[in-house]
């Protein structure tokens, strides 16, 4: 059965690959250079703050639970099954408590010489309290079995496109590989402490394929109703369709070592256009991070940065590439500011951030103009 | 005819040596009992360390992360990531989580019921001792090296085992060379051997040492329960030994039962482990189910309702209990048929359990009930156990388990069953049988305080845990999202009440020895209805219990009407 599902995932992946890529959807972002306000929006979207407490020391990002604020079709179905079975089973919770109270008040020995009853069995009663629970069990089991089967197979996966993602757990962070087109793996790296979110589009089926590089982990975001173990040497699968845009918190659910409690998970659900943007940005990530490390290197000479940017554009000088570089520089600055930007450092870091971003913008525009001039004749 | 063999010289010891060398089932029962009481306090203290970590107000993930990002000092907590806490780092926290569970399961609840079975079962069936008295003594003394191995492992290099009481590989295979995990495995082995020996002893005793007239159809329910539980222990415990041996071998001898990179499978371990550990939950509660029937009947002045229903229910829980283990591991990814099968089988166990609950209620119905402390604990047990069992019903449903698995809902559920169930049972049994076992009464007025503090404490500790879990709090974590502050504070408050009541009980237990000796056989004045052998002999019973076949007639527990 597992193998069947695996095959299904691969097939679904190929199907997604066969479809025309969604560049058109994100056309507004990919074909025009983004304004810096747009870059800031992207940074806030793809690098969300899940850690903050507000002035009342309440979390700024609430944890959504699967029963009250579900955010996927799976969670909604689980929630309705949950309330339904709670309802059907509740007599078996409440009835004994009521009977116990009745007994306590009614049959207390008050020393009035009342004699205790002498019965010690009643076939009819025993049949009733054996049979009635059986009926309740059947009533709950039938929809449960249906849900279990439904959860195993993504619904009409052939018609709707699927987003397959490989999820790799490693003490104490998560890696995501977005499997697309040529199955070239686009790797989301981890930044210590601030883990990158899993970005998924709203209303498309996400199929996660989980594994681990070391000990057992479990990927769990309550709002999606999804929890699956990541086990070394195995691949487990789970699917869900996120249906609410937003940022969602979760964490590793299987004891995996010292920092198990801090192995958190963040997922960002976006609309289709932003998702395309994210995948686009991921494509340039590694190259952009090289430039970032030069920008922040106090020993690096300005010419080195210029040369690196020129090299970056020599490989790909599309607008998307430029936007991606600007995005990653801004994102890393935001992380830096978030981390070290408390207290006296704050203003200095802010001005450094502005300086670096302007410099990159300048370099890109400059080189961009030159490339178009060369290409013109 | 040969001349009779010369009588071997019997040496009589007194004082400490008497206790160390005893093979009397009653003394051994008391050794078990005191071992369990002390271990319960140790395990409870470990729980305290966990609760106080989770109570520390600054210890939310958000606050910690903010501190880490800002490079400022982390908030004060018992355990901190950087080791600045009072008790060290998160590794220590995981050690506490592991040892709390191990001590409570292997040294408190399982031997707790064995303590009573040791003392009461031979009396109940009119036997003069267990079938194998020396093996019985060996069994109890094995628990001591076992406990010493586990608890002293805190002080070895690398600390105690920190991979949870489930010891899932590959996590339990990390830190090779540090002896903590290996000491844990050996501790489990010793406890397991002790458990198996006790099981064999009970089975042989119950099968072959019943007094004349004590037929199977007249066997007291506590004896029936001990009989079934001994079967579980005998069959399942070797399987646990196999599981932990795989860990031991993989760690130390280069095998790869569970090492994925060389062809093993970590999930194999989980299946084998739970094949023991699910039946183990019945080891931890069925004997109490048997005992509580006697308590309900005794203080209601009635016979147990539906004797055969009870026996059959216990037997079917035993049988089906062997076939539901994988409900602990739905999230590892299983074929659909397996998910459905394990769900349905787990749900089926609710039926015999329901029979028991309703039969207990019917036992009390129409009685003239005296609310002694033992009866209060019995009623409290019924109430909390029903809540715990209800959580189990919900968790058995696969799709809902995907949300609840390894969350605090599970923690709340099994604590509701093990503390609200088993521990309440142990307290009820103690208040009921302590006069027989020690010859001294426990204070009824202090007992009422103990009960109410514990009952409220249990509800206050474990109900909020269910809520935490429903909202998404993972288990075995030293810090949590700020969303869970309220429920965690409630839980810590409840813990304090529960532990306080246990301490009061402990003091009263010691104080009971200073009270006057009981001079009657039947201090609860119940034997006109119960007609049970243990109440027909002195408190405590003399050596070898009965000089002759017990003098009272065995009554038909069904009242002859069934
Ligand atoms: Cu973990
Ligand atoms: Cu189980």
C-alpha cells in the first residue's frame, strides 16, 4: 500500500511537471523589477516572525488547533469526525458519572436499618450494556474507516495539480525540497534557530514525503491536522490541502534529543502568485547567499562584491534573478536585525541594511543597463 | 519403607536478617509494598522536576528564542538549553522524563499490584504460602539491583537514559560508550525477570494450591485478575526483553537490528516494544479491577454484580489486549488494513471495560454504602477512570490520533488511566487491606483528606493536559509556545496537590505502626457478606496462614442465582 502511494506521488509529481509552469501567474512580479516596498512585503511574508510576544506577553502568532481553527481539508474532516465521535461516545462518559452520583446520595448507609439488596446479576441488563456500546462503536467506526481511506489517497489528484515536497528531518531542524519540473531539487537551507518556513500555495494538494537523516522525528502542524513520523531509511507520505492563507506554527512531535522541544516548524500558505515567486527565489538562493556573505564580510573589498554580482548576472540576468538577489539580501538583513538588532546595535544595523540594499540595487541597475545596451545593436 | 529423612536444621533469624532471609509471602508482600511506596515518592519527585520546569513563567519558546536572538540571559528555569539551570540542560530534562516513566511503571505500579497479590492471593485461596517461596523472595530482591542500576545511572558519564521510557532507536543508539542507556536496559531486564518469576509463581499457586472447595467458579475476582495478568506477564515480558536487547546489542555489539544504514529497521523495534507495552497497561490495571470489585461489594454490603460477566470481561481484555499494540504508532505509516484493524480491535476493548464499569455501578446499586476511605478511593477511581477510558476511545480512532499522537492529550489520557486509575486503585487497596497486612489501622480522618486532595489534584493535573494537547502542545518538551501557559500552570498546581496528598499518606502510613494492634479478624465487619478467607484470620495472619483447611465455608460469589 505504501509503495502504491509512493508511486502515486511520483506520478503526481510528473503530472505537475507536465503542466505549463505557472510563470504567467506571477508575471507581475517576475517581469517587472520589484519596488523596495514589494521586496519588504516579500521578506515579511517568507520570513515571518513566529517568536514574538506582544506587549501583554501574548504570542503575536497564535497556534491554530485542528479542532477550532482548522486550516486544511484534512483538519476540517478530522475536526468533524472528532466532534461526531465525541457526541456518540459522550453518554458513556456522562452516564457512569451520573449513576455514581445517584448511588452516592441514594444508597448511603444512614443507619436507619435499611437492608441492602441481595441481587447479584441480571442477564437482560448485562446484554444491554454489552450490546449498546457495540452499536455506538459501529456508528463511529464506519465514518472513521471512510476517513482513513480518504486520507490515504489524495482526492482526484489527476485533475488538480499537486505540490510534492520532500521533508527531511535532522536534529534539530527541517529541510524542504520542492520537487518541480525536472525534479531538480531546490533545497531550503536552515538558518540556526530561525528555520525557514515551508511555503505552500493555498488550495493545491500538498504531498509531503518525509524521511530523516538521523533519529526519528515527526512533522506536525496542528492547524493542518497533519502529523507523520520522519524515520531514517523510510519514506512516509502525507497529503493535505491548505485552505487558508497565513502563517502556521508547529513542532517536532517525536522525542529526538536535547533540543527536541525547540525543533519548530513554520508553514506559510500563500496565494498562487506568491508561491511561484517563492519557488523562483529559491532557484537563485545559493548564488545569492554567496553574494550576501561577501557583502557582510568586513575583509572583502568593494570590487569583489561588484565582480560577484557581475558573475551572478552573467549566469542569469533576468528580472527574476535580480529580484531574487534583492529579496535574499533583504531577508538576511531582516534576520540579522531580528537577531542582533536589539539595543544599541539597532540603528547601526538598520543603516547598514539600507546601505547594502541600495548598493545592490545600484549594481543591478547599472549592470542591467549595460547588458541591455550591449544587447540592443 | 525407608526411614524418614532427618529434618534439616531451621535457623530462625530476627530483626533485619529475618526480613532479608524471609520466604514468607506476607513479608515479601510487605517488602514489595515498601519498595513501591519509596519508588512512588522518587518517581513523583521526578515528575515534580518536570512540572517545575514547565511552570517557570519565562520558559516559553517565544521568550527563550527572543533571549537567544538578543544574546541576553535565558529566563530562569530548572533546565536550560545552555546548562545554566538549576539541574542542568535539556538532556537532564529528557533524563527526568525517561526516569519518571521508568520508575513509575517498572517500580511503582507493576510491583504495586504484585505486592498486594503476594500478600492477599494465597490468603484468598486458602493456601499456606506461594507455590515457590524462594523464587518469590528472589523476585522481590531482583527489583533492588534493577532500581539501583536505573537511578544511579544519573551519576555516570553522559547521565541516565534520555530517550524516553520507550527507548526508540535510533535515539537510544546515540551516545554509545555512555553507560546510562545500557544501565537502563539492564534495569529493565532485572525488573522483567522479577516480573516473569512472579507470574509463574502466581499461576502455579492459583492452579494448584487452592483449598478444597475453592473451585474455579468460586475464585475471588482479585484472584481471577491476578491469574489473567500473570498470563500477560509470562507471555509479554520476554518480548520486552527481546526489544531492549536489540537496543543493547545494536549499541554495544555491532548488530543492526534497528540500524537503517545496514539493513535494520527502527520501526521493527517499535512493533516489538509495543507488543509488550500495550498488554503492560493491563498488567498495570487489571489486578486493581479485581480488587475494586471486592471493595465495592464489601462497603455496599452486597455481592459483586455479574461475577461471570466480570471474569469473562477480564479474560477478553487479556486476549484482545495482545492484538492492538500498533495503535501506539499509527503515525509511522501503515497499510490501510492495518490502520483499520488496529483501530477496530482497540475500540473492541471498550466493550468488556464498559461491562466492568456498569457491573461495579450495579454492585453498589441498592446497597447500604459506608464511605470509608477505601470506598471513597474506589468511587474516585470509577469517576477518573471513566474519563481516562473515554480519552482512550477517542485516541483509538486513527484519523483523530493523527492529531493527538505524541501530544499532551495522550499524556493526559494515560495519566488519567494510570494515576486516576491504577494509583487510585492502589490507594483504595491500601486503605482496604493495610489493617490486614500490618495489623494497624490507617487514620480514616486523615484518609479523607488524602482522598479529596488527590482526587481534586488528579482532575486539576490531567484535565488541563487534555486541553493543552487538543490545542497542539507536543509531549516531552521542556519549553512550549506561550499559548499553553494557562493550562500548564493549572497542571503544575494540580501536581502540587497530588504530591502533597501522597506525602500526607506517607506520614500516616508510618504513623499507623504506632497505633494499637487490631484484635479482630475482620475490622471492616464485612465478612458476613464477603465470606473471604483473608478476613477469617488474624491481622496480620500468623506464619503459614492456616493450620488446617480454612474454617469457613466458601460461598458462591454469584449468590447461587446465576
Ligand atoms: Cu523531535
Ligand atoms: Cu496501548
